[in-house]
């Protein structure tokens, strides 16, 4: 695979600590395209060894708008079948540039380890000193030990080490849509983290035309329904929470976008400092970045203030617990004290709702946001949402932004894939791959 690809599949055997590489076969791309299409195929190949598959889409890390997504695919402890979790912020792009398009993690290490992927090199390294640390401390220690603050991490906290079904794989310090208990899968394998740093390059088949059209798409987005909107607050308003701006105002500090995404879907709040502060804060951890809209909305509906919701979300991220699951459990218990909720996270168990047959994380709101997708976007079923998420996970597009921007139509996406790769993928192939991954 010559274009939009590093042409490598990495196989990691945690039993032995050894790694090997395979070429990304053109026929596999022609049949399964990329992203969740190929991670699903690799899962089937290795499923007798309970694999974790990391993968990127063909558009991940390019100039195509919202090309921020990579994916984790594994059997969910909560559902018992193959599911998929998003990897955004800068980590999806960083995985693509490590030199590996896909990573297959097999077996179980005898001792805690982390996987270090950088510049086409893969190392399984000892993580004994990281075991027992929370998500934030682990990310800090990994970056410090390797002298690079730009390293991106997929990391578990104590919840994953303890084998909780509610354990989440976090990205750097933050929740990132793992509602499947993949933190437990990491912990079961004694895999504390995957650290990512890439300095690679991607070749583009028709580079000039590809780049020019990317900028044309950006221009069309600038004039779309999301123009002038920003952050979690406007997403909540689009979901019917008309008081969201006033609710968040006492703690709102700034908004942040994922790699190359034309809308800042993340909002940083200050909990322990003045949110209007424009200088360097006195405290090293003054606040929290909201990345999980579903969890935030659930806590808001339970009557939490934005500050108290932030304290709960921060505690969940540090321990590596799915915040949406915690919000559901808290709703059943009636507990409203953030400190008591934080203490209850140790050994937390509980049954949480997952739609039957769901394959994609509910982290992306299950409705169109801002944009008018026509009759399909107004469907009373989740068919539109499932299709839209499948497209995002297949090609490497931010799942929340995919629900905002009808400008990123399947026709446009497929045209850009073919320009970038030199392949002639058809809509029929896209339809078949989506049908395969959704059943």
C-alpha cells in the first residue's frame, strides 16, 4: 500500500515480549478499506488470542477536515462481542505517524509492560514502576522518562488493573469514549499503556489535487451551520439544553479542538483557579478538559452544578473509569457529593445500559448536531447514526464532527480516498464493509 499508509501491520506478542511486522496488503485495503474495516478483519484472524487491535483510517493524519480518528477494537467485557472505541485528540494522528497503520496486541505479559511505538520502532518495556499509578501520573511519568511532552498515551488507571468492567482506556489524561471496558482488557494483559510518537510521512497519490480539495471543503464548512459555534456548550444547546451556556459559565476557561478538526469539541474548565485567568495558573492541575459530552449531560440532568460535575469527571479520568457509567450508577444511588463519589470509585461495580447489538461508542451524540442531513438525519431510529459512525470509524474522521458536517458526505469522502490512494474504491465496497462491521 503506497499511499496514505505506512504499509505496516505490527504484531505484538506479550507472552514473549517480541514484535513482528507484516505488510498491509493492497487486496486487504481493496476489500476492507481501512479503520474499523481492517481492525475487524484482523480481530477475526487472531480472535483465539483475545486480541486488542489499534488502527487508523486512510484519512487519519491527513489535511482532510476532522481526520483525527484512530480506533481500538476488541471484545468488550460488557457485551461479550467485538466493539470499537474512538481515539481522538492528537493520539489518532500520532498512531498513524508512528510508522504502523495497525497494531495487533496478543497474549498476556508476565509482568506489567507498556508498548512504545515511535518512528517505525516498537518496544515492549517494563511498566512495574507505573503499575498502581493513576492515569495522570502515568502519562506524566512516560513523557518525563522519554523527555518528550508531545508523546500521546493510551493508558489505564487502577480500575483497569483491578479488572473492573467499568475500566476505561484514556487518551493522555482524558476520557475518550471507551464505554466497553477496554481498560479491563488492557489490565488483564498487564498492559499499562501504549505510548505513541511519530515523525513519519505520508505519500499522497495526487497530492496537489488532494490538498486543494481539502481546502475547498474547509471553505464550505466555514459557511455552514456550525459557523460561530464552539465547545461543549453549543453542542449541549443543540441537544436541547438551552441553559448550557449559563450552567458552564462559572467554570468555563477555553475550548480545544482535536487534530485538524474545524470545531473545538472539548472544553477546559477551571475548578481550583479563576476560569477568567489569562496568565499561567498557580496550581499544576487547576481544572479538567471535558471530552465526554454524554457523561457531562448525564450529570447535568441529575442536578449537578458544572463545577461538581467537573470534580466527578476528573476523578473518573484519574482512576480510569468510564464517566458515563459512573453517572448512570450515581443516578441510581442518588449520591450528589463529589468527594463521596470519588471514594466510591475504588472497586466500583454496577450494571449499566448498553443498547443491544451496539458496536460503536455512544460518546458521539446520537443525533445530528447543527447540520441538516436531510430526511435521513431526522430518522426516528438510530440507523442514520450507526451509518454515520461506521463511516467515521472506517475512514478516520472525528465521530462527533461527523454528526455536525453534512459537507463531509460519503461521496466526497470516497472521492478524496481515491485521489489520495490512487485506488478505485466503489460505493458498493463501502456499503458492504459497513454492513459487515455493523452485524
